[in-house]
C-alpha cells in the first residue's frame, strides 16, 4: 500500500530535485520546479490556442519558451547548473511567452497580462534581484510593443492599461526584490546568530572538556548497566588506562572495578533515596592493583525523572587510606601500650585537672580512672608534696624529669613515684600536660638500705681508723722502749752470744715496726688520707740513693746490686718519700727473693716519660699468681710452707703510690729465671712529640697469592702495603682509602687478573675518581711482549715493568713514582712525561730500562 507521503505534491517535486539539496535551499528549489511545471502547463494550453488561430510566429515563440523552461528544469535536475542559472531559463522566458500569447489573442485586454506582475515576484523569490529586474524590464518592453506596434487602437483606456501593467510589473519586481532582500537578511541574521551560538556551544564544550581533563580527580557518568558515558583522563589513569578512549575501548564497565559488586548496588540505593551520596569503596584497577576510592555520586535522571545512571567525582585515596590505616594502627598500638603500661599516665589541663588517666591508676592507687577525670592531680598526692607539685604540673612550660612525689592510695598508705611532666598544650592530639608516674617504692627502700649500709661502712671505717690509731699508739710505745734499750745494749754488751741476742731483738723490732708502718700506710691510702706532695725529682739520683742504702743487704746475701742510669737528668713530678718507698719495696723484694746472681735497677727515658726497671735473677713468679701479685696481703708462698717472710703489703702500697703520682707499675716474670718490675712516670720536662711523618701507602693488585706476598714483604719495610686479589676488591680498597683521606700514593696493577676485567680496566675506573686521576699507577705483567710498554703507557699507566722482578726493581719503581726528583740519579727512562694534572707536577719513571 502506497503511503500518503509518496503521493503528495512535495514528493513529486522532491523527485525532480538534486539529492544534495537541504534546508532552505531545498524549499526554494521546490518553488522553482513548481513554477516551471505551471509555466509548462500554461505554454501547452496557450500554444494550442495560438496554433488554432494560425499565428505561426507566436506559436513558435511559445514553443521556444516551453523548450527553454523544460531544458532549464532538466539541467537543474541533472546537476548541470544551479538554481539561479535555471531561473534565467524560466522567468525571463515566461515574460516572452506571455507577450507572445497576448499578441496572438486579446492584446492589452487579455486577462493573461495579470501574470506579468507575478513573474518578477517569483523571479525575485527563486532567482534573485537581477532575475526580477530583467523579468520586469521585459514585461515593460513587451507591453510597450503591444501598445505601439501591435495594431491596437491607441485609446485612453488601452494607454492606461499599458501604464498600469508596466507599473505593476516594475512594482512586482521591486516587491519581489524587497521581499527577497528582507527574507535573505533575516535568514543571514539567523544564520549568523546560529553560527555564533554554535561557536559558543563548541567553545563552552571545549572549556568544559578542558576543565574536566585538567581536574586531578576522576569525573564519571555511567549508565544503569554500569557502562561509561563520560570519563576524564584522571579517572582513566586511576583505573589503569592511558586515556578515556582506551578505557572505553576496553569494554569494561564500572562495576568491573568494584572489589565488592554489592558496593555499587548500595550506592545506587543511596542516591535513589537521598539524591546524592559519598562512599569509600575498595576497588582494583585493570592490572589488579588494589585501590581505595572515595566516590561523590548523584543520580542522573531522565526527562521523566527516572534514574538513568550515576555521575560524580572519584578520588583515589589509596595513599591517604594507607596513611590513615597505619596511623590508626599506631594509635591502637600506642593506646594498647598506654592501657597496659605499669606506669601511671595522666593528661592534665593548665589548672592541673585530670582529663585522662590510664588504667594503671587503679592498680597503683585504687582510684577509678574514669572517676578521676575532672579531679585535681593534687588530690592524689601527699599533702607535703603539694607545693612542689604545683610548680611541676601547673606552671610547667618545659619538660620536667626526675621529680619525686608520694602518691596516696585509697586505703591510706603512700607510695613513692618518680614523675616526668611534658607540656603538650599546643598538640591538638593531646591538648594538655602529660604526667607519667613510675612507682619507685622498692628503689627508695633499696636506697635507704644502701644509705644505711654506707653509714655503717663509714662507721666501721671510723672504728677501723680509731682502732688502728689506738693500736699504733699501744704498739709503738712499748716498741720504742724495746728498740731503744736494745740499741743501748748493743753498744754496752761485749759477750758475743749476748750481742747476737740483742741484734736479733733489734731486727725483730724493726721488722715489727715496718709491718706496723705498712698497715697504717695502706689504711691511709684506702681512706684517701695520705697526703702526697709533688716536686721535680731526678729519678736517677733517687735510684742511686736507694741502691746505696740497700747495698748491705745484697752484700749479706752475696749478690750483686747495681744501678744502670742512662739519663741521670731525667726528672718526674713525684713525692720524694713515696718514690723512696716504692724503690725500697721493689729493690728489697728483689734482694729478698734472689739467692744468687744480681739485682739491677735501671733508669731510661724518652721525650715523654721516665722508666724505672728493677730486674733480678731470683726465683721468679708463677704465671698463675701474677694477676694477684698486687693484691693486699697476698703472697705466693703462704701457710706452713712459706719460704720468705713479709706482710704482703709492699707491692699493694707501691702500686697505689705509683698511681697516685700518675704513674704505672707492671711486672714480667719467668718462674726460676727472675722478674722485672717496671715503673713509669710522666717526664717533668717533656716536650710535645713531633707529628709522626706519614708513611706512603702502596696497593699491590695481583691474582697470584705468592706474588702478592712477595711484593708486600719487599715493600713493607719502607711503606704501608695492602694487597688485593681482583678488580672489585682493588677498587673497593682504593675508594675506601680515598674517602678516609688516606688514599694510596702508588698503585701496582697486574694486567692479567684472571677475570673479565683486566688491570687496564681497573686503571680506567680509578682514573674517574679523585685523587687517582693524578696518582701514579704502574703496570706489571708476565706477558712482556714487544710493544706492551708503549701500549700501557699510552693507555694511561704511569710506568711499567715485567715479571720476574727483583726487590731493587720494585723499590726503585715505587721510589721514582713518589719522588720524580730521583730521575737524574735513576737508571730508569722517563716514558710518560705529560703530567696528568698540572698542579701535581708528577713525572713517573719506568724501571728496568736504560736511559736514552
């Protein structure tokens, strides 16, 4: 069944139009074709009438007009020419056809002439102003011809008709042109406005898209099925794509990125009920990496208000979520620490009122932590501690540590606590002063015990001193009489046997006096009551004096006692009496424990110290007893098997005296061979030691262990030598030495190191680092081929020698590298004369070649 549209006049007209025409141009073309069809019908009717009257000329004109009209329409349909060109074939031709038709009929009285006023209007609407003007001019000329040459009677009515027709034609042309101009102006204005609106819309869309693309957060619009309607670059990259186009091309929907698809259903429900919703969800990007997203979403609604999708902002808060989660974990951990800490932790406001108390408050004082909030911290303290607490907790502007208070327990007893107060008023997380109390009751009790013990020890020491003083008085008084009368008897008694008894009494008394003096001296030293003076003493003179004093004892035993003083003028700041006591103890012991041989007392010195040595050939000391030698009352032979007399105090006193005078005492002994006691004192006239000259450092790199050991032994007497077996070890040693400001002065590199990297590679690597860009690097190798020397020198080495080499060759190579001035005296040739740095001025010599 044919549709109405297919049989309408418009469809017939559209069939005669070019297919490319659209819009307003199509409407004008329809008008052109319609006018042409009407003209052809008019030509057919008029031509038939004129032909019936036998007027051949008019018939031909009408036929020509019809042919031109039909040709114009056909050419327009086929696209040979446009609408305006086709109009030239219609409307001027229509005027000529009308004139020819009228000429053959009724003349100026013919009703057809009314179309002369219509044709210019149609020409203006379809063609243009020139079409209208030409049509009007032809109409006026045709009317004039009809009037003047048409054989008509020039009556007044006919003249009036001719004038009116001419005026109507001209007026129609003007009206057509005016209408077309007005219409075209309006259309042009509409087109300009439409173009402006289009450009504005395009610019607005561009700005909107630019804003969306530059936002650091994702922008999204989705459909109900989860498909993406709009995305920006930020969202695409968040989801693992380079661009929105790549995201859309992937075919993935929004719900494919949710970690839990139910989160999207919950979001849809929320925006249906509330209009908008903010949620945080777990998601995964296209590569499966976990994301945490914050979505600010609202509903997209259709024309009828139904929800057609979701639109909103998507933020990637993965880093924020991770930081927040870690912070929450730390907070939970710290809260757990505070909750389970044995210390009492309180937060106080500026008035000293508790805003927080840890659970340990209950275990420490019996007070409920929640109930303590709002209470003053002073309520928990002993009344006598309140004044100090006010300064610590209420007026604190800086951290306070070590403050001690007594906390009051609910049952009435008090416990000692050490407090630390830290003001954190400006910290929003705290907003107060953090007071930490640690119970120290047990420590206070222990301190009290220690104080009591100290007091008791001091009391015992006092009793000991009093006892020793009393005993000294009680022993010295009768001993004075014994020694005095024995001395008198020694002069008066003449009987040899009685004289021997008197001498025994004298020796025993003196021994008892020495023991008494030693005990008292040790007691004074332990109590710090022995006052020592300090003055410059020539140690050599003191030694000679002691040797002279004790020589009779040595003579009695038949042993040699001698002084060996290398520097008689060496002095030390010591107490003369204390020095004499040390000498008599050491030399006396040496004589006592030497049955044959000799005792030598030597003095030697250097710029900083004076050394006193007492060497004997006596019984020696067992190695196991040496650590106990300087302990009080300790003797190697003790009990019933004791072989020598003595109190065991002499060495202990000597050590304390030496240390009080900033000296040291040491012993070396071999059982059965003798002992050497060494006492060292600072030299009184010592001068600062000159700085020890720096010994040059040499690095030897060779993969052969024997060669490394041999080279090190050859060089170690003159240089500090390190060795390396391979490139990595060599470079590490060299760079570490440079970083410690003790870089190697000369480097000796074997060429073949048994690895992919050779000695040449090591040299090039080191040349890139200061100071090895200017330090001499010498090559040595067993591959002594012709041209090797020149190649190595050209490659950057400063010298070269081949294996095997002698000690003299090696020492001379290193010495020449360190001291270019030796060139004139050396038998080595200068090969690499261009200094690596102008500032260094170093010229390295190659050993083993005669001078050129």
